C-alpha cells in the first residue's frame, strides 16, 4: 500500500448489501473513504432511487465519485461484465488502488488478471472483526442472507465461521 491513505474502489454490490442490513457505515469504519465510478453511482443512487441503500449512499460524504478515463478498457470489459463492474475495475487500475471491493466472481477474476487486489463482502467482515470493529461475523452473514438476499454457499458459510472460531 502507498504511504498516503489507501485508495479503495468499490463496486455496487457491497454498498447495496450492507445498506440493506443497515450497516453501510461498516465500510467507512474499516476503510475511512471509498471511491466509486460513475456507473456504480448511477446503478445504486439513480437507477436504485427509492430502493434501500440509495439514499444512504447518496448522503455518504465519505464516498467519492470519480469518472473513468480509459473508455477502451471499459468497453472491452463490458463484453463479460456489467457497467459498474467494468468501471470499478478500470477505475481501480487507473488510480493504482490498494484494494477493489467486489463480490462477483468473474469481475474479481478479471481484476486479478489485471494485477488488482480484490476483496468481497465476507473479507470486509473478517477485516472488521480482526480490527475489533465487530464482535462476530455470523450475525452479519445471517442478516445478509435473510434480509439482503445475499447468496453464500453453505460450505463457504461454514468455513468462514470455522476459520473465525464462531461455530
């Protein structure tokens, strides 16, 4: 990571899912500030107007919106990814981001191929627990499954709880 404050770029899914369970602030607690591309803002705040999370993201002064400049890369990535994913990956590459927050498997594989470090929502929860910001991951995973409709395979759910000594 660079010596200044780390640059963290996020895709829409983490913002939406944490907002749905009332814990969007966890991202601010862990990372202080996030950068999102315009397509993610469009997806969450504009197209998502009236949905849970849209207003929270709109009002979050710790989330900065930045345009991407490499439209060629965005267009190439759009062959397989949605606009938010393509722009988040491109923006992370352009900014030399320390971390890209993204849950979608294909997006993460693509980002890693471009040399970007990625983490999903479960990784954010583990990080929050290790930093002492939350006491346990299980309540968050259960809320994400039950309230937000977040999909997590049973074997992964079990493994995370085992790894974190919560079983």
